[in-house]
C-alpha cells in the first residue's frame, strides 16, 4: 500500500472511529487536498476493493480495506520504532516519515517486519 493510499484510508478510518462515514469534503479538508483529487483517489481505492461508496456518497472501508489498513498501520509502527532506535527521536514525531518509509516497502519486506508481531 502506498503512503498516499494509507493516508486516505487513515482519514476514512478516523471518521469511522468517530461513528460516521467519511464524506469526500471531510477527507479533503482533513488532508488539505482539493475535492477533485479526493474523488480520483476514492475511485482508485474503490476499484481496488478497499473502500465502498454508499448511497449517501459517503465512503467506508471494506472488510479487505480494514484488514490492509490495520496491517499497514502495524508496518508503520515498526518503521517508527526502527527510526526512533537509530535517531533517538520519539516515535510519535517520526510517524510521517514512517508512513512514507512503509509505503515504499515491498509486500515481502512488510511481511518480514511483521513476522514476530503476528
């Protein structure tokens, strides 16, 4: 999962955690992106089976989307821990870099990182 896909899915999941489905305008405001950009990404995520558009035009993570999002969140945490170990910085300050780092890793590498956590 790319860093961009993860950021979109994190925004969608954040609204779901608040008890509501994410609307395009909510995600655009949360990420600071234009609505047109969000629409394009929503279409791609829907084609991949990671999100589902509802009748009210809001979106929710699919079961597969939630599974992949949770997995990528764990990869990001491992990356933040590794970066913290080598930089001496707090993990919470390294999450942006960890998301970018995790987004660049292959599926095989992510699986190896998570091997001991499962």
